C-alpha cells in the first residue's frame, strides 16, 4: 500500500505542477493581454470585470492550491521522514502494537520514490539498527526488524542463543571466532504469550543495548529455519550487499532465520522515534468499535533504541 501511495503522490505532484506551469507560461500571459486590451478599449473597466478576465479555471486554481502542499509532502515523505504504524508484536518490547514511528529515509541513501534507485549514498546500516525494509518475498509489504548481521558475517542461532562471527577483513590472516552475544536477564512476566510469562533480557549488539523477549515454553524452531547452502541448521552466512535481520520478540518473529537475508536495495530507512502510541484494548462486546484507541501511551513517545 505504501508503494502505491508513493506512486499516486508522485503522479499528483507532477500533474498539478505541469498544469500550474502551463498556465504560467501560456494561459496567464494571454489573460494579461486580454485584460490590457479591455482596459485600452474601456477605461472604466470594473474590478469585477478585471477579475472575470484574469480568473483561473477551476482546474488551474486547484492545481495552484495543492501543488506546493503535495510537493512538500512528497519531498518530506520520500527523502526525509515517513510515518509507519507497528501492526504486530514481533519487535516487542522495543515496539508495541499501536506505536506510530518515524523512519529516517536518508540514513541509508536517498532513493527516488518510484523505482527506488539510489541517487546519493549517505550511509549503511549498523549492527543494532532498527530498520524498515521491503519484505524480500513480497516487496509490497513493509517489515521492521533489527539488524543483527552485516555483510560477510556468519550468524549462528541455536538453543535461543545468538552467536556472531564477524566478517573477515581482506588483510586478516585469521578470522575471529564466533562470539556469544552477551545478554542479562532483566525480568520475567512483564509480557506474556498464550498465558506464558516471557523472559526479558538486555542484549548488547555492537554499541546498541536493547531488550529482547524469550518464550521459555516454546521449543527451538531450528527445523523451520531456512537452510543456507551446506551450513548446519541455524547457521547463516550474510552475502555482500545484504543484512541479517531479527525481531526482538525472538520466539514470535518471522525474520531472516526463516526467509533469508535483506538485500540492500530493499532498505527503506532507519526507525528513529515513536511520535505517538495508542492502546487498542477494546473487545467486540464493547459499545465502541475495536479500531478506536482506548488510550494514549505518552510515556512511549521518544527515541528508539
């Protein structure tokens, strides 16, 4: 839906801008010439008559009114910030259902809003970034996950433990050994799934410290992970130009473990802030519809870590 909206926005901007431009270059001078001729033949021309001669058509007036606004929205949404809504709990506890976030579009390069061709290089994802990207198996869908693996990394996820073997540099004669990503238990029971209290850990990914959730009652999903060549189940090698992304709600997230890596061209931007957060606790038995917010979580407004 977001892709279609971008195309519609571009088309409306182009059409309204062209209508306005043609009027400025062609029809406005003709109206001015008619007014000058009318004044020369009738010195007592009324203001109403002048307005009638110079008045723009309805189409031109509409284009004149909406073009600056639509152009501003297009530039803002395509190159600076775009709003997104969190639809699922795969990024809990970092992001909750009902969070509305801002995605920084210029973090990983400026792209045109239609063909998504990179126009200017501005940076690359870092380990620990929360990213929005086009789902590789259906680019019409936007996903949000956290960058775990960078190009060249080897990712190992077994027994709900994450290990990373960082990419070897060209000049390195010996590759580093896989390192267990450090985590410490914060609490249990802050969140639950199907009545089971979830374990909450503080995890350190690069320079980013963030919380993750583990469901102790759910078995390891190793058998469902995507196999990467001849590597053992649960091991993944991140190719150049790709990223390995995972949800913070580790046992309730369909991510790179299941469908593979994220190509660089699928990146939309970096999630940087929650600008509003709504609660949706209504049931079908309530008088008001379930899609109406039941409250606002002001304490969640702020930056994303």
